[in-house]
């Protein structure tokens, strides 16, 4: 089994494999073009995103600069919005549901490393997929760790560190993030940032 196949299967792999190095170089070249371009039309941006990512729904917006490992493991549904400076480490699949809004500087990290020092010394790593549901709001600077699922209609407060699954409709804040009571008032006092 190739190192890329191991990576995609969530098994231990080495990232310095020639095929993965070539894939990463392709992503770097795509990001350089995407991040350095003048503001495109919505149609032009969709075409560029479709070229660099696994799948992109209509109306999806990704404000540059944007950073990823490979691109092909990122799947955005329609009307997803990612604000400036987001980082998606996509050694495993990242799915983001329709209408989800992600604030600036959010990091979505599927990449993980063995806890065993001997395995780490052999430069082995692995990834765990992340799924973010529809109509989720993730505040600026949040950090989503490997293997997490965030349910539909959830809210993640700005700067929160998500270490475990978030239920549909739940609001979580803090580091590590904890659920808030569902009776929290709506409006400017909510724990996120604009988009």
C-alpha cells in the first residue's frame, strides 16, 4: 500500500513520500495563485476553488489568504463561508456543511501524531477526519482538533479549542471547549465574531 493510500485510510504513514511531496507542492502552487490573485468574481472564485479543493458547492466563499496541506480532502457544501487566514490541514477528509460560517484565523486540523515516542521518531503520522455540519457558526481563532464532529446548527465561540464532538444546536466556548446552557440570549452578546 502506498504512503498516500495509508494516509487516506487513516493509517500510519510517512509524509516525506515522493507522491505526497508532489501533491503538497501542487497545493502550494495553487495557494500561491489563489492567495495572490486580485478579487475575482463569484464565478471566478468558484472555478479557482473547484480547481484546488475536493468539492465546492455553489456560493461557497473562501477569503484569502487560505492555507491547506493538499486541498483534495476538503469538501465545502453550498454557501460555506471561510473568512481570512483559515488553515485546514487536510491529511484526512474535512467536510463542511451548507451555510456554515467560519471566522478569521480558524484552524481545522486532521493531522495527528502517535503518542508513542518511538513511532514519532520514525516520522510516522496519521489523520482523523473532521465533519462540520450545516448552518454552524465558528468564531474567529477557534481550533478544531483531529477526529471531531460538529453537529448542525452548533456555535463555537471565538478562540475555543474543540477537543471532542459538539452536538447539534449546542454552543461551546473555552479551552477545552465546554457546552453553554441552551438558554443563552441571542444577539451581540453571543461568544463569536462576525462571521
